[in-house]
């Protein structure tokens, strides 16, 4: 079972140092400390275990170190920054694992960009040696890239020429869409196994600068100094403590999340429990409560549960999302968050909620929201319903859902729209109509407003849910993955939706083709004396 | 060998009728007249042969019938409009053929939308019976959809529930992005094999209206009358004559296109010959010359050559684009086109050039532009260079390229940008700088302006081109297809880029998965007494 929980004192592959307003994340992959057996992590190549540490470090920077203005990502290995995802790990992994691995590494890189965009922290990739494949893709997720000019070190995307697959963490999209490298140059670069060194890499816009070996440290330090001088940050961080998880064979329970696995029927019930007891009303109280504050703890737990479902429960194809608790309590939490959204900690808490909800949007499982009288699909938790592929709400005087200000713009999807905007593309005026509903909304009103899909009555309820679950889990899981990915993100496209929707789909395809993974495929034959032999039919 | 040339008198599956300002395209598929053996086209299901006729009809409407304001697409089969792509044809086709088939049918539906958007012709889908799968996708490419309300007829997308694949011609994307159907309703609809009938289909936005059987003809006629009354169209059409093609084993030559196949090395040389002799300068002269006018004939020929390469030469992975002729003559043609762009015929000629160039953008082969002294990469033909994955221009006093007004906005890509805008995303000011170049541009200037990729001199030229061809054709064709699709369309996304980039990639993946095409897959077992058995791991 893969565990996504870690903390700096347990890191094996990264050194995490804070010095004033500067954090340095140094990659120093221990080649024998792999997540599973069968490969060695040479040359700072990575597997999911390495990336779980990176994701944790970025998350901790945001909550534990608000004072940090600049993050330097570099390596402790001489002449090598990072060689990307480990090829032997990929070669020995199942297709499903490869895809989930790529998705998580993509989310980690998007988390870097989210921190930069919304929290103003500046990420500097200090390439003290060659950055190839996923190594360069990690760099290109940063705001600035500097390469050592030692006559040898280069940036490269050798996936196409060496491995017969695509860069798997958004490299092609970021090349032409983020760095806006000219497409013919991007074509040459992406087919050139050895990549490009300092001067030309800079001319082509692949890096932001280069320094000779003797001036590299000084060059980076001077740039970091400028970045730090341009910002003033304050606040004292809170500690992210380990989540407490109680597991049995068919359940996984947290403080606010209950996951019940019905493996025979290939679905899970995931229940989010709302806040209970008195909640903080001021920033000081929030700061004091720290990671035990409901919107932080519940969403950290939800995040872990989603990752667990993705990687450890591949046959669970459907998740029934349920909530339990007081609508008023959820709305009160949202009111306090909204009132204090300019405070760094509250901002980080809301941004984390948004990231977790995007993780849900991007999870390749069906989601049905089930709304019963004890539920509290209100405000931030209403987003769970809106993120679901469909929803069922019991006709009952005690069934209701409710709106808060957080539904109005704080929790955007990857496409840059709120879930309400995405839902009502054909009737944008509905968004305001719904946002103006200040009272709880009963089932008939919810149906009238277009917030829910089905509203069965008491007589039909159990049968309708049972049949819906049976039908959904009987369908082809591949077709559902493609269908949901197509229907969830209507409207505008962004760098993120391009990366997930377009590149991931291409990569899924290529990762299955005999030319990559067949006995004579490039991925299979990488590092062997044998050479790949392709079927040259173009598709 | 598949032939893309046809004309109404040879149609086997469509009835093409013109009555005043109304065209009626009636589908009446002859089940035994298949493109290859091994399946029957029952229930108005289609194969590529059926769609080649539809594409031809739409193309002829634009050039031969400018007076037509409304196009009714309907069926001559009782109770059935169209059952979509034939499943047995798909089941017996190679992966590469399936993908190319879907691409062509997508281009045909985009051509309907292109006609509606740019030439104002209104397409009305008159569903006299059930429209399922590709049948509904054909309807949803039209401007308006009306369904007969006979207690039985429905619209449906049964691909996911019945076949374990996705709708292959943009159905999912058009559902949520064009018709803006709510995503949870789209989810229900796309998993409901039997689809939805009149009333509910209308409520959910899947159709624009429905009529009882007895009033169906009248209802459609009345709507058509409104459409026709709202437009005034004039002009007399020109005839699109059959292209003359001279083929040998390794060449395919047209009047203005020469295709040389180097199959051993898996590349082709495609040469476009510029206009020769005196060219029309007025609309009357253009009208008189008709389809022999260079920009119409050369681009019709280019279109045919591209389709031929896609379907009949799957192992040719690289096309070297060359031109031959007088830059001044090309620029003069562009000047006349630009000056008369408001005339219906000139507008159609330019729109056709744009469509052919988009067909090139969407072709899954590498394109290298090769610029030598005899070339005429000017104006509209410069787009061939800009559409290429990279370009090589010989340093020679007689080598030059040139700009015309047509590079400024008439020939947009699927992403809604010109090729110059797509090229200079990072330096948008360059677009105007280039457009202001009124004189021919030599190699050094072209390199300086960023128009070309490489500028070898005479000493290196032959070797550099030879090595570039060898290297390109040695790479994994799948990885190249995915890479080029990712790099060619930077910048904004549109309905078209979503359909091609996202949905096609997903479909490529799903069309290969054992859950669809394996011995126990849904596509394999469709129509058999055996039932599909899935590997339920979600990917």
C-alpha cells in the first residue's frame, strides 16, 4: 500500500532547508530507497516516493513557513540536476500505475505554480547540472530557470527520441504555452536527445540565464537576494501534524472523513463530516487551532482519501459522496473564512480546499453525490456535489443544500471557472440567481434551480440509488474515464486543463502502444543492448 | 486504395436535391455498397465511403449552389435517421484506419459548422427517426435539430454503455461546449443506451424541437421557410470538375501538385507548383475560370494529396513540403483574392484554402518545409512553411519568401489564431513586424525575423536535409503524433481544438484498450451472444 503521508524529518531524497526568507529544496535521491523493488534511482531519477516528499515540502512551505519568499530547487549530486522519472520503474509498472504516477507528479508541479500565482512565492530552478526529461519538466514548473555553463550540462526532453513516449509532466505544453517557445524550436528541442546547453538554451527561451561553474552559486544567490528584497512577508507558520487514520480491511476512517469500501460492488462511500462544536471566529483563534481547524483538517483528510482511492483501490470505480452534519456550522465556517480571506493563513486554507477539490475533479473515478436529510452539502461542501458527475437528492422536508460566498469564486476548477459557472454555461444568469439564495434550499427548489440531477421520493430512493450504482459500475472503466474527462471541463481551457486533458490522454495512448511498451518497444529496450523496432504506420 | 473523389451522380448513399434556396441531403445507405468487404451498412450506419459522399455534397453546396440558404439533413429510411458509424466496420478495421476514419468524419462535421459560421448557410437536422451515436453527432454538428415524436424515436450516444468506447465525432464536446448541456445531464445521457425522446430531449437541450409524426414534414418545412425568408442570397455557382490525377507506383501527380513517394525511407516530397501564365484580375474572370483558377485547383489537389497520404500511405511518416514557381505570381493571386474577398466565390475560395491548411495541421505526419531558390513560399503558400514542424532555407542570394495580406487573418488555424500569431506567442509585436515586410525576404532576414528554423549554406545543405530526414523517420511514429499534436496548437483552445486534441487522444487510447477491442472487449462482443468482460481497474 502506498502511503502519501510524510514529513521533513523522514525525507530520504530531499534536503529541506529554511534560512530566513529563502527555502532550499535539494534533491539527493537515494538510489536504493525505492518505493518498490526492481529498480535503482540513479542520477537523481525519481519514483512516486520521491515526488510524495516534494509535494509534502511544497505543502509545508505554504503552512509552516509563510515567511519564505524564494524557493530554490537544486540538486546535491555533482553535474546532474535530475534525470526525470525512472525508466525502469516505468517499465515495470502497470499501465494504471503509470498514469496515476504521472497525474500525481503533474499535480505537484501545478501546486508549485499555484503557490507562485496565488501566494507570491517565487520558485527558482538552480540547475547545477543536466536536467533531462522530468528533470527539465520540474524546472519549467518553476518561475525562473538558471543552468550551469560547464561545457556539458544541458536541458533536454529526450522522451520522444530515446523512449518513444511523451514527456509526462506537462513538458510539451509548458514549452509552447507557458514559456511560449517557438513551435519549430520546440519541435527540434523535443526530438534532440542530448538537449541544449547554456547559450542556445537561453536564446531559445528554454532557460532564463546561465552562469559558469565558478560563478553559479553567486549568480543564484544574487538573484535570490533580488527576489527576497522585492517582497515583504510575515506571519508565523502553523504545524501540519500527521493525520490519524484508522483502517480496517474495508474502511479507512479519519477525524472528519469516513471511507467505506464495497469492493465486491466496486464502489466506495466517502462521507465528509461537517464541523462540530464551537469554531474559531477570529484569525487568532484559527492560528491557535492550527491544523485541527475543520476546513484544513477535513480537506487534508479528503486529499489523502482521494489519493488512497486512486492508487490503492484501482478497482473501485465509483465513489458515492455523502456529508453529515449541520448546514449552519458549515456556513458559519465559510463566513469566517470569507471575512478573513486576506490573512495569509486563511488564504492558504482556502487555496488548499480549492486544490483538493481540483484533485477530485481530476480523479479517474465516477462520483455520485447522495443527499439525504442528515447531509450538509452547504458552501464549500456543496462543491462536492457540484464536482460530482451526477447527484441524487431525497425528497424530504429535512433535505436541503445551501450556498455560501465561497461558491462564488474562491474554489475555481482547473478551467478557471467556478463549478457553478461550469454548470450553467448555457444560462450564466443562473449563477447569480443561485448565489443569491441565502436560505437553505429544499429538494424541489434545488431541482428547479438546476443544482441536482435526480430527486427521487422515499418510495423510489433505495432502488434508484442501488440501480444507479449497479449500472455505473458495470460500464467499461476506460470509456468512463474518457467520458468524464470530456464532460467535466466544459468551457475555457487553461494550461492546467491542457496538460491534464490533452497531454495525459496522448500519454495514456502512447504508453500502451507496442512501439513503446511492446517487446520491441523503445521503453522496453531502453538501456538494453537490443534496439527498439517500430511499426512505422502513422496513426 | 481509397479514393476521395466523387460527385452527386455517383452517390450511392445520399440523395442530393436542390429546390430554390433549399438543399435536402437525404441519407439512404445501401447496406451492401461498402468500402471494403466484411460488414453490412444496416440502419443507415456509415463507413468512410458514406462520409466521403457527405463531405463532397457540403463542398459542392458551397461552390455550386451559392443560392442555397438552408440545408436539411434527413433520412429516407423509415423510423431511423442514422445509427452512426458501423460497428462491424470499426471492429474489423486497423487501429490506424479507425483513427483516420474518425478524423475525416470530424473534419466533415467541422466543415458543416464552417459553412454555417462563415457562409451563413443554416443546417437543419430533420430526425425522422432515431439518431444514435454518430447519427446524433451528425445532428449536433447542424445548427438546429428537430426530432419526430412517434413514441419511439430518440437521440442517443450509446458508445459508452454499449461499446465501451467514446462517441468518436465530437459528441461529448459538442454536448457540453456547443449545446452547453448541463454536465450531470450530459453524464446521464451519455450512459443511457436507449437515449431520450422528444419532450425530455428538448428539456435537456439535446434537440431544438419535436413534432408528432403527422406534423413532422410540415414542422420542418415551416422552419425552413423562416430560415430562407431571413436571408437573401445570390450568385451563380461554378462547377467542381473531377481532379485529373496521374499515378505511378511511387508518384501521384496533379496539375499543381507533385507527390513523390520515397517509401523505403518513409518520406514523401510534396511539391506545390505556383500559378503560371496570366491570372484573372476581376471577379468575372475568376467566375469564368471556375475550378481551374489556381487557388481553387491547387488547394483541391493539395487536399486530395493529404487525404491520400493519410489513408493510403500509412508508413510515410514525413512529408517534405516544397514549392516551385514565381513569388510575384503567388502574391498577385493573393492581391486579387484580398481585393475581392467580399464576393461569394472569392470568399469560398479563401475559406477552402483555410480548411485545406487546417487539414494539413491535423495530419498525423511530420512536415518539413524545404526552401530552395526556385521556391515560392509567398503569401498563401508561406502558410505551408508556417504549418510545418520545422523549416530549412538554403542560404543563397536567390532564396526568398514573402508575405501577403492573406497571412494576416484569412487563413486561421483551428485554435482561432493565424499561423504567424501562433508562431510568435511570446513576441506578439513580431506579427505586425513580419506583416509589414512588403519585399521578398532573403534567408538571413527570414532567420532574423524568426520565420525559419534552420539556414544551412550550400556546403551543408544536402547533408543537413538528408540527416534530418533520416533522424525524423527513425523516431517512434506514435510519440511523434502525440508530440506534434501538442506542439502545433499552442495558445487558445476552441471547440475544434478540443475535439481533435482532447477527444481524439482519448479515443485513440480507448480504441486500443482490451476492454474495447480485446477478445472480451465490448466492441468485439457487440451483437454477439457473448457479453463483454471488463478489467475493472480504473486508469
